[in-house]
């Protein structure tokens, strides 16, 4: 099974209030260009259920975390069937360790699903039809 790594970047020019997690809707990447975040509603829902205050927005660009100005951005990328890349991402104020931990945990949780998805949709055909039950089982269900 492939394990998708969650990496930390800096999101310059991105401001996140203390106690808040920014759920990223799309992000500018130096390696991939502009990436969509189609799982943003899933990440946001996970954080909401955990009682975390969230906001949805785009992040213009991400950079090496060695910089010291901007929000901490946690990001995992996933190659799409058409060869493009998509991402799962969330950000928090660099000084807010609680929100940063929540952002990273939510991205890690959904990034783990990416590996499972790859395993389940690997080579070979998947049967999608439902077999008819034998008559004796059908009669028992009536």
C-alpha cells in the first residue's frame, strides 16, 4: 500500500487567526503550479466535528518552511487518473501549536485514505454487479 506523506510548508502572505484552522481550497505549488483541493469539505468536516474553528480559503503559494513569516501549511499531494495532481491541505498560525496539530492530524487522516484508495483501485477489474441470491435465500428475505 502506498503511504502518502504529509509535508510542512510555509504559506507566506497567508494569515490565520489563533485558534483557527484554514482549510485550503487550492494552493500554489512551486513544483506543480496551482493545485485544487477537492477534499477540502472532508477536511473541514473532520475539524468541525472535533470542535475546531475553521475557515475555507485559497493559499496563493507555499514555500520552504525554513522561512519565518506566514502560516504553517500541512500538505499531501495525490496523482489523479488523468496525470494531474490534487492536494489535501490545511494551515494554522505558526505560533498556535494546538491548531497546527489539529490541521496536521486532519490532513494525515485523509492522506491515509489516499493510500487505501490506491490499493483498492489497483490493476484488475472490480465487480460492481450484485449477484442474485439463490431462490431459498430470496424466499427467506420475503
